[in-house]
C-alpha cells in the first residue's frame, strides 16, 4: 500500500473493534473525576504558538523539538496542542472562571501532537486525560489530586502501578539549586549534547530530563533538588506526604523526578508501570503556582496532571484486563417480501425508541443470507417475518445462543424482548 493511503507515521486509527475500549475508559475517567468535583472543559486543538513557547518553556524538549507549528492563511503562528495545561489555563483566564467559587476544577480528554520518534508507547498523535485544580495552595489539594490520579487508574481496572513523588521547590529555593547544577554540569560540558550545553546557562534543570543516554547518565549523579528546598517548600512537601499517609495512598519519594515542562513548582509526581516497557510513565503531574500570573491572570496557585490514554490501555492489556464489550444487537428481524420489510422497519424503529439495538435487512438479502448475517453480528434474538406471520400477527422469537423458539405476538414485541432480556440476565447471574 502506498504511504499516502496509510495513516501518517506516529498516528493510529481507532477502529470500531477498539473504540469501545476508549469509550469505556474515557467515560469511567470522567465519571470518577466527577466524584472529586471535576467538570469537563473542551478547548481548541490548536492555540497561538506563544501559549506553549512562553509557558511550557522555550528550553524544553516539547518546545525545542516536538511541536507541530505552522503559519495559517492569516499569517498567524499556530501550534497543535502538545499538551493541555497551557491551553486550559488560557481558557480559565479568558473566561474568568476563577471569579466563581474556588477551586476551579476542570478535566479534559483529547488528542495531543508531538513530533517524536514513534515507538511503542510514543506516538505523534496521542491522547491524554487530565485535570487542573485552580485556586488551592494547601498540601491537602496536592494529596487530593494525586489520590485522584491513582484512583482513576484503579477505576479502569489497573491493579499494579507505582506512585512516585518529589518536590522541585519554588523560584526562591531553585536559585540555589541552579547554582549547584551549573557547577556540576560545567565539569561535563565536553560530554553533554549540543542542546544541553545551550541549556546550561539558561535552564540547567532541563538537562535532567534530556533523553540522550550520555546526558541522562551524567544527570543521574547531579545534585538533587529536594536537598535544596526552602523551609516553606519543605513544610509543604511534608504536608503532602502526611495527607497521602492519612488516606493510605502508597508512594515512594523519587528525588530524580523533575518533569519535562517549565511551569512546575513544588510537588511533582508520576505513575509508573513496570508492564509496558521503556515508555513506562502513564501519568505525570504537579503543582504550577506561577503559571496563571505568568499567563496574565491573577496570581493563583494551581496543580494538575495528565495521563496518556494509549499507555493506560497498554497497561490494561498487559495486565490481562478484559474490558466490557459493547451491547450486541438485541434483535435481528428477517423479512421475506415487501410487506414484511415495511413491518420490520416499523418494528425496528419502535424498538430503537425503547433503547434496543434492532436491525433488519437493508441490503436485499434472501432469508438464508440474512440468518448468516445475524449470526456474524452475534444477534441475541432473531425473528423471521413472512406473509403468514403478518396475517396471524404472531411470529417465533428465536434465542440464538440456545436455539429455543417462543411464539410471540408482534404487537407485544417490545415487552417480549424486554422480558427475554431480563430472563437472560437472571440466568447469567445465577
Ligand atoms: P515522556 O517522558 O514519556 O516523554 P512526558 O514527560 O513528555 O513523557 P507529559 O508531557 O508529562 O509526558 O505527558 C503526560 C503523559 O502523556 C505521559 O505520562 C504519557 O503517558 C503521555 N505521553 C506523552 N508523550 C506521549 C507520546 N509521544 N505518545 C504517547 N503518550 C505520550
Ligand atoms: Mg516527552
């Protein structure tokens, strides 16, 4: 097949055989976040480029290497969102959402775009589910958001996942830390990659999440930020841990987590799976107390996280979790002849109005071929409708699982299907 007839590199089609898993997971995530008071927000897939360059940070991998940026026909620089937070906060400020009761709690789901080297768990179009909690400074807020991230993964059926937390301090304590980092990395300038050498003066912390093996090896022995926290940041981190302990959420402190985006302050965290290979971080998040002010809003503390839906599904699969399959066709009505076809259409229409999946022939097949089709689509019941059935007003409802037939009145089809479904349910839970 020629390249142009295939989905672009790093993108996936979600076919009908797969989409029910996405629907299940996204519904569950939104519902569970709803229990914590989060409401869905939908923002554009693209934003003005500055939304990301200024706020995600111009020395980050995302901005330096990964953005899909183009000039539109009106000569504006536009970027497909590589992440949600910057766009969502832009929206929160634009619509003065913080003027209502604080904290503002929003969640989102949708596609993100990053020009990366495609591999297992790393795509150019991928999907995130995430939340932002705006207007809460206390450690209890951090613990609640972390508990939600952990709880979400459990809610979709993930059993084993490890929670790692860290604090990367505030601008005050970070000044000292930057000094220490610069001193350390200056000894290694010959070995660091070109990008990291450029980062050294402007933002040495970015070297800590460089993906080059040589840089990561050097970074692994660098001073860790948690040793440089000011008293306030230390107290905050202790508070977060105390709250997590109180609600019995298990975590480990990993002093090497720094996160790849510039806006983070204080608490950062990741949920990491041992089941999906190298791209093991399913969820990442943290506090970003400076972002609203930086984006032209009022200074407002905030925090959030984002999880990769593809990676989440990979974990479910590797842990052998079966997701509920969609409701099959409740009834296939097989008409023979014109008059029966009209009646079948009418019956299907009524059944659908009552919430049943009802199908009939729209291809023009003979009876045998219709029954083969009903079998292929796993119809629960079938009903053959010919002249004699139309005349008598009665027909045989056949259960495809056991072949049993029951004569029913066509006028009662809805209650008959309803009762037959109930009987089957009762049988299934016996
Ligand atoms: P990584 O270290 O794997 O590059 P990241 O730090 O760039 O991740 P974030 O920006 O924190 O990732 O995004 C949050 C989540 O989104 C990640 O934990 C991951 O599950 C998912 N994610 C990020 N980039 C990709 C991608 N290219 N393909 C698939 N999922 C991704
Ligand atoms: Mg990345």
